[in-house]
């Protein structure tokens, strides 16, 4: 194969419908079509034309109506396109009809996003989640949908957009086989959840607070995590650059250390199957002590993007988790007055502006009464030191006449070891106490 053939990209025509009968979030607009063009670019294709249709309601057979189908077919021919991507969700029958009528492959936004995820997943857990979502998406689309396509492996790299399968050479047409695969993947992801539950129990036992970073795709979540922890996660200006969760330790102060996790970015019309599949990862939000909602302050659509994230947080059952809004990219913010208020901070993860204030706000939220104390343990009380390694943060241990220990621990643990604290221990009074 020549180098030129290897670099051949899908040429895609984008189509969207805005209908009075559809919910506002399901409609297409100039903005959502531009975002769809970015998704096509992310998937390795290029947008060569756009069509936005206005109707009272979707047409049952073709979704956009026979006239617009003909217009789309003409544009595909004129631009020598080989792919049509709909911004709205299509039914399996509409997808089949449109593919036959237009003469090139037709996919919808959900199929495109799944394709991007198939390219990007790196860890076993990420691949399991994407594979499960793909099978659930493909199951109702089996009949005649893929007969004209040669299936490629998920790691094939150069296969056309929308044809990357869940890792098999040919997608089986046997529905029972697909259902068995779904059941097996679901079972494997349940095991992932069990492992995460054990890890959570250990964290809670060690009283390590958890901070989860969420936000619209490309809001700068990975850049923020890098800036705070030096994690060195590749952070590029493209959609869905991060799929696999990264967790790092972050020392907020000398008495407060937290675990901070990056998560997959959210986007408009995120496929339902994908949200369900990624619950094994995203359920961490419901167990987090604090959510940092990262918002791209430089994007004129930031309000709409923030609403998308808020809806998905609620869908995942994490709407009651304490939250802070982190307005990122403040160095290129174009408004007159920066967003401000309680639990709101403006930062630039790229330049470092506002990060000390952010750390201070996290510390005030999560420094749950930790105390640094000095201990003098008799040698026959070595078991206390073992307990401290399990329950607290042991900083130094020196062996002299006694075992001298410097430890950061909770008020509860300090009460348990008060007999060995140098100078004695008194519980600090709250501000309302005499």
C-alpha cells in the first residue's frame, strides 16, 4: 500500500435536523454541527459539507424527508464524499434506508463517538467499556446493516470511520451470540466494580479524601491535573483525548493529602450505551468527597456545555456530591467580569494562574480535622505503630529510648493514641464552644 493510500481520510457530509417536536437538547444547530465536524476530525476524517434541515417533526422513513435525502445525495456526489454523519440519533431502520438511498455509509453522532472511543481506549477496563457500548449499539442494527462492509479489528487504525468493530474480524449476525458477549462483558465490568469497591473501602479506612475532575470534553481537565500533580498526562487540544481514568496523590497542605482523578470528558448527546458502560468508572463520582467541574471559560458556549455536564452528573446519581466550579483558560477569557462567587474559582491550568487559590479552596473543604502529633511509644507498644501505618500518615520514625514517631492523623485516631502523645492531647475546641 502506498503512503498516499494509507493517509486517505473519510470525506464526510454532515446532516442535522431541527424540529419543533424534538426536545431542545436533541435538535441540531450550527453550533452542534461545528462540534460534529470536530468529532469527524478527531476520528480521522474531514468535513466537506453541511446540511441543516428545519421541519415540524422528523419524517418516519428517512428522518429528514425525501427532498433533503436527494439534496444530500447530490452533495455527496459533488464532494466525492464516502460518509454521511447525522447529528441526531437515527433509528436502525432509518440508518439502513438512508445508507441505501444516499449510496454511501450513513452513521449518526452516537456511532461516531463510539468509533472515536474504540480508537482511544488503551487500558483493559476502557476497552471492555467501549466494547460493551458498541455491542449494545450494534445489536438492533444487525439486520442488513453491515453486510456491505468488511469488518476490521478495533486496533486496525486505518479502517473507515464507523467500521471499527469491537475487536472481531467479522461482526456476527447471530443475535444470541451478541447477547452472550454483552452478558460476559457486563460480568467482567462488575468484577471491575468489585475491585473498585475494595479500593474505596481501603481509602475510607485510611481516610484519604477523593477529588474527581469532570467537565465537557476539551475543557482542560488533563492539563489541570498535570498542573496540580505533575502527572504528565498527554494533554492535546482535541476531543476525547482522555478516556482512561488517571488518579494521582495531591498534597494540599502538610495535614491534607487527597486522591485526585481525571475522568472522560462529557459531550452533547453522549450515547446512552456509553454512559451505561462507563458507569464502572464514572460511579467514582458518587463516592467522591468533592467534584471539580472544569469549565472552558474561553468558549462562548460554556453555559450550554456546563448544563450538559450537570445533567450527566445527575444521571449518574452524583448531584448531591459537593462541587466546585473551576473556570479554566482564564488567560484567554474575553468577558468583562470573570465568573465569581462561592465555590467558584478562575484558573489557567496552562499558566498556573489561580491554582494556589484553588488548592486553598480544596483544602478548606477537605482538611477534615487532621493533626500532626509527636509520639513517644514504648517498645512493647510496637503494634500501635503498625496501626498508624494503616490508619494515618506516618512521616518519621526514630528509635531511641522510645520509638519517636511524627504522624498526621484524624481526631479519632489522635484520641486513641493520646496516652503516647508528647505533651498530652486535648481535642481542639470548635468555634462555638467556650
